[in-house]
C-alpha cells in the first residue's frame, strides 16, 4: 500500500495543530513539515499544502517516526504545492477520497466550510494520493514551544547497520536504517554541475586551530565504560537548531558506577548548544550563567543490593538506547553486578546478575551529586526492571528491534537473550528463546539484528561475537545457529580471533558492522569484525591483528541459510606478550553507500612491527563466483595505512564513528579516541584517499582517552551559536580537574572546530 504524505509549506509562521473531524479525516504525524501529532505546535504556512508521494509501508503508521520515511527518499521525488485559500479562516484541513480533494476550513466563531478540489486539478498540479486518506490541519498560533523536525536518537547501534538501496528504504522497519539513509541522502546532495553543497555562514572561515571544548560537565565518580557510547536525542538531522532545541535535545550517559544517594549513574544533559568559543551558544541564556550544558535529569538506577546496600562491584557497563518517539521518553540500559552476595529484582538467591531496565524519565529530576530515585521521594519517573541473567554483563549492549518491540542482549555467560514488550508493553524475558551461543562463562559482544525477506521467505538474523574470538550468526526465527557453506547443518561460528598471546586471547568484543543491499543482492548479508590477534596467527610471541568479512547466505525454505568467512585482511602486529590489544568497530566511508567499489572500510589496528595505533583503509572488489558475485569483498591489494600515534603502552582505539557532513570540508570524517598514554580524541578526513594525519594536528588531549563517540547533526545555525549545530559527544576515561575536582567529564566538541 502507498501513502500520500502531505506537508505544510514552511513560511516562517507558527501554527498549532487542532483536532480535525474524526470521520474520514486522518491526522498526519507532522512537525515542521515532518511530524505534528494532535495539539502540538508547529510552524507552517497560511494554508499552502505540499505533497510528497512516497511508496511506504502503511503498517509503519503506528510509529511516530514513520513519516521520516517520506524524507528519506526526498531526492527521488518531485515536490509540488497546492494553495488552499483560507481568507479569514483559522484552520485548514485536507483529505482526499476517490480522487477528489477536500479542504475543510474553520473560523474562530465555529463556522466551517469545505473547498472541493477536483481530481483534474489534483492531476494537473501533481497532487495524487493512493489508498490512504491523510490530512493536514493547521491554524495560526503563538510562538512554538517544541523544536522543529522529527526526534531522532543517535546511539551506539546506528553505526552498525549499513543498508543500501531504495527498496529497503521503502520497506525497512528499522529506524536506524531510515535515519542513516536520510543522513547520507543529505550528505550526498549536489548542486547543479555536480558540486557538493558545502555551506558556511557568511564571513566564516574554516578553523584549522586545535578544538576547544564547548563544555565539560562533571559526571562525578562515574564514566561511560570504555568502548561504550552515550545516546543522544536530537532534532531532525537537517533542521536548523533553534532555542527550542535547548530544552528538548539531550544526551544520556550510562555510568559504570553504582548509584548512591550522592552519585547518579544515569544522567541526561540538555542545553547542549552552549559555549563561548568561538562564539556564544544558542543555549547560553538558559544555563544560569555557566555557558555549559545543564543536567536535564539524573537518577540512581541501581536495584541490586548487597547486604541491604548498593553493591560495590556494579554499574551500567554498556551503552544505552532511546525510544523512537516524539521526545525520546524512554531509556533502555543494563545494570550489571559481579558481587556474589547480590540480591537482584525478581530472582531467588544471590550472586552476580544482569538487569534489563526501561526508564521513563521526567525532566528536571535529580542532580549528579543528588540523584532522584525513579518512583520514590516524589519522583514521577518510573523504572521497569527484570533480572534476565545470573551473570554480569560487561560488554553486550542491548539491541532494540523497534518494529517488534523486542530487545536482544547477551551476558557474560555466553547466552543470548530476548526480551519482549520493551517500550509498548511490559518487558518480559522470552525464556523459550534463550540460547547458549558460546560455551561456558564467556562475554558476548553487543548483538546486531537485521530482518527482512528473501524469495518471499522472512528472515531474522542476529550476529554476535564472543570473548573467545568467534562471530556467530543466529537464525532468530528458528532459534538455531547457522553453519558454513559446506556444512549447513553443523552450527559453527566464523573464527575471527583465537591466537592466544601469553594468557591473553583477543576476542570479538564489539558488534560487527552489517552490510545489506536488497536492491542489488537480497540474498547476502556481510558482517565485518575485528580482533587483536587473528585465528590465523602462527607466531609464538605475537599475534596478527585482523579484520574478517563473513557472509550470511540466505536460502529459501526448506534449505538452511549459511554463514562463512570470505575475506581476511591484516591490521598489523596486534597483541604481543605483555601488551594486550583489543580492536573495536570499523566504519564504512560515505562513498561506499553510493558505490561500494569506490568506497572503503576503515579500521584501527596496529603498526606492522609494534602495537602502536594505526589507521587502515581497505578497498573492495567483486571477487567471488556466482551466486556471490555481487558481494563487495575486502581486497587485500587495496590497503593503505597511517600512524595515529607512536605509543606502545596499552593504547586502544575506541569504536570508529563515521559522520558525513556536507556543511564541512572535508565532508566525511572519522571520530575516535585513543586510550592509554595517548589519551586523545582524533578526527580524520576519509572523503577520499586516507590522509596522513588528523585534521587537528596531534589530536585533542582527553584524560584517559574517550568513550565511544556519537555525532549529531549536519546543520549549522545562523547568527549566535553559528557552529553549535554539529557536534560530537563522549565521556573521558580518567578523572581530571577539567570539569570539577578529580571527576570524570561529559564532553562536547564541535565538528566545525575539528575541521
């Protein structure tokens, strides 16, 4: 079924959406030409209606972000406008039935009138709907109080799904796919003549100086755990930042410390677009004179107790995720404790455990040093908690299947768990699904799940790594582990890392990058995973770091789908005796999404002769025989690398975050941190060939290095706060005096300064 999506034309006037008649009139989720539920203020124009006809899955109307789909394929569609006269009338609504358009207008005195728009007029103006009745209604109103655009969370999982092809955009039920494709649509827009759009405010020169922190806010005794990431709820990615975003946009930091009466372990900051260098931020007037982000809410979310008190060896060790609704109203995160005396919610007995939490937050509750407790002491927040594993969870962030309201998550017992009713129901452990993936008490990586259909057969594949160096592919529909091409009935992982170095065996502790292009090759999914010491290493003193490409081959029933490795590329010497090195998530370049053979995969490995951090660029080729001849395969003959730092002292890169931003030049940038005695944040130009050094010489010193990094937007604002619209966020890994007395810091840096 197809939807005609109607948008109000932006005219810099503000409207409040009113309820329209129920019979035959349907509300369009719409805010600032994208999403406006009932009774929500929104800007628009005096009765002009724009229409984008998109091929959409009608079932996605139940999601608040469904109409984001209309924007994702904007460059493929024609935009037309039809004016609805509304002289003296305060409300305009539009619907279409049987080819006839009807505008309903209402005056303040309660009078109503309708204006018919013939099917001939609709055809003449290009306004044609298919199948579904939609309406937009608007009335003049006061200054809006909510920001423009669709709310889009940005979290650790956004960077782990790489989907190409318009058909998948039209049918995907994964908002990460929608958001990523939209971001790349914006990044790849060109002016006439093929010139890339690169915008800067008038008179603004590109900065080549070392970046300065917009702000650093104390997180007290807690930090985001190494290689984990905060999560950000933000305005629509291509909307301009306004003061409205100061209150609505926020970043969530899940901290690896137990919550107490004097220490929060789940913190959100807002007034993000603040600072004084090089110009004043938009949010400065709302920061009580600090010119810094402020605490939006802060909670003590610890629920495991030891001897009646909070457990000492506990915290939120993994990355949080946010709900896809208008405000990012819920947060998913996992509490972990290794204490043998821990009493965990809903479980009989004591011992280590993992607890799956869903927080429904309320603004302006708690402080970092005086947190609120959800539901207690006057708090209006609520916390739903289920103990799902009798083992800690130190590495496996929860993956949300938004379409089915399901989460997949691992624990340090080698098991993969599924939880239902995450946001819309009551979170419940699906005990019938729990699978022993890795043998024994083994850490699992965050899982990555991708679902769809091949040859009219649905599939639901979950890929997850383990600390023993294996990458597993799970058929979640049949609760089975896939086997290799030649032995599909034998459940077998792809071995990525496995060469022990001393007592250290580098595992697969980060989620793979999963690539799928159903428009070209709907049968295959590629997964890219790294290890600090590959299974093929044969030296007794040192291993060989590597990146492996594995392939899921989907087969129609009754055949079994299969999973096997198809390529491996060295990433340097890797781990050595006395020098353990874990490698983390790689990143695809933006060009890859338009042309895989012109694009590349980037990974942080080590130098060839010593375990100092090295950045690698690896190209692709179509090198397999049919039926795998359309799979882009890592090409070991297309490898280039450059040194990040010369340190050899336990320096690991965080996961790589690639961010395409057409408002910057270069327009495709990697952001990452390096820990150890390097302790810096870096940015790297990957628009074309691999640059020989970071864009900011020497990187930016951050105590201990950085957690995983998230980026937010591609927009620059005008006037005050010019460079506040595009930023990166992370926490430091060591305490310092940068944001308080010997505390960990939440940090924001502007992408523009990193240029």
